């Protein structure tokens, strides 16, 4: 057996040869000691040899592993140089460094952090499960859409009391085409007319835009739309409206002077089953000159551009998003489009209409994007469930500037100046002040949440 072991070991190289020779020598040494020693001395000696041998073997394995790791790194480096030249890698790093410096230059100086109670904001109205809302210009009157009961609650924010409740005269019928996430239950979106004498509501009546007298709650006109009308945008003068229909996958153009349905613009091929489990209204964006309407396609992550004059879809070079779009807005000062999708935040320039990614999500799974401020400078995210947070992000700097405790958030809205955040939570409407925040570092260091906005790879 010894001869066979020697012959086999002689044919090996490197560490294998060393292991065979070392094992043979160690076995021989143990055998000789067993023959020479007896009793307790032999046990102690053999134990010492075994321990020493184990340590030597561990050291040998570690050294061998180091050699193997170095070999693997050398192979990887050679492959990288062959297929990914050093010049490209260096250029990528320089671009990333430049982007980091540009973002750092745009970072805000934050206000001093406040207590958890102060950052949680003020409870404006104890109205459960608000789906959408509108607030009068003077900030005194709230109009809340309650989808589960198909009603609109008019609430005095100063006196903290309900003034009226408008309820649909006839219960909605179930749609033949079921819309996943629609629930077929009631009112989805609200918008006040410029003179605040009328309020417009989608799905208050089946497949219609309802025109409601604010003073009496009377439905003065029902304008037919597509199936399951959802989000709603008005022109600034209040003469036009655009309604996004989820199940029919179209946008309805409405004349609010004549109360007529003008056109239906199909978005893309779609099976009509509906795909939204999101509690808030689907997003649309109207350009500052009101000539262009952008809508995320429901079937894919595309952005559809609609000419609001001709009611026709137009080619859009930047129409391909990288996933489901959850927020989108035109910046009023320059016409840029800001949108957030499954991968991060992107910008579409007004000139060449090319998309460039501004921020890549670091840890997106625990957050949902809920809205962009009217000036297009801030984006709000919400973490799920009890003991959650509203996170406010400076879009240009990729900087968390606000962290506000909030539980079971359905949706949120920014005030016209972007300084207030209205949170529609499970148990009521909460108003938060953008400048009254917890320390953002607390959420960044939190093991469950961490940072949100990372520098994108060039």
C-alpha cells in the first residue's frame, strides 16, 4: 500500500504531490511513535501531533486558496481587458464621477430635524379611505372621493366638520369587462372648475364624467366616456377635460362648454382586462402650452403622446420607458418631462426628446412612487403598511430631503406651491409640511429601508 501511495504521489504535481508525501510522512511518524511510546505519553503525543498537523493542513489549504484566487483574478482581468478595454472602464468611471459632482452641487441645505410627532403632520379630516381629493383655493374646503361608498364628502377644514355628502342616485352596475383593481365600486377622481362652482367626478356614474353643482350636489350633466374612467385633467381655463379610461384603454377628450364627448383616442393594443392594483388614479401629464398630453400605455411601459388639438397620437422618440410608469409631469419652466418608472427617475429634454436617466433606485421594493410636485423638482415615495414613511426626494440632486412617519397611505397630493403634502391615509387626511422632517440619515441608515436614489451607471 505504501508503494502504491508513493507511486501515485510521484505522478502528481503542486499541492496534490505535497499532500500525498505529507500524509505518508505523517502516517509513518504516528506509526513509529505508537510503537515507541505507551500509555498516557503516547496519547498526549499523538494528540499534539494531530493538532499540529491540523493547523499545518489548514495553513496549506489557505495558501493554496490564495494562489487560486489570484489566478482567478488574473483570468478575470485578462478577459475584462480583452472584451472591455480599460479606456472604456476609465471613461465610465469619469462620467459617474462627473454626475456625482453635478448632483452634489445641487444638494439642498436641510432644515433642522424635528420630533416624530411634529414630522407626522396634522390630521385635517377623519375621513377613512379617501381615494382622491380636491381643495378650494382658499384652503378651507375639502372635496373627498370615497370609492367604497361611491360618495363625495364636502368637509370644512377650519371647523373640522362635514358640510355635505353627495351620493350617486343609482348604484353602479357591474361591468361586463371586469377591470382588475377597479373594484367596480365608485368615484375615482375629482377636479374643481376654475370658478369652484362645479366639481367633475369620474366613475361617480357608470362610464361617465359627472358634472356636479357644488352648492347643491345635483348632477347637472353626465358625459359619456370609455369603460372605467379614472384619472382626469382639466385645461387651465376649465373648458376642456381629458379622461383616462382603464378598461377600454383610451383617453376621452371632453368639451366642458358644450358638455360633449369629442373623441376617444386609443392608447395601444390591449385585452381590456385591466391590470392596476394601485389605489391612486393613473397618471397623465399635460404640457404647459396644453397642446400635448402624455399617458403611460397600460399594456407595456411605453409613453403615448397625444396631440390635444387633432386628438391624434404622435410619434414620440422617448416613448420607451424601462418599466411601469408611476409618476409623470412636465416642468413648467422649460417643458422637460420628468417620470419615474420601475428602474428610477428619468428626464426627457424638450429639444432632442431623448431620455436620460437621472437617478437609479437603490432599494425600490419597499417603496411606491406617489407623486411629483407641481414644479417638477420633488418626488414623493411611500413605504408600505404600518409604521411606514413618506420620503421626499430632490430630483435633480438625488437627495432625500424629507422623511415623515405615515401609516397605511393610499395616495398623496402636493399643494400648488409644493410646500405641503396631503396624505390620504387609511383613517383620514393628513397635512405635512415639507420643511418639518425627521433626520434623513435615520432612514438611510435603517436596515429595512436604506438610501433610495443611487447614481445611475453610464
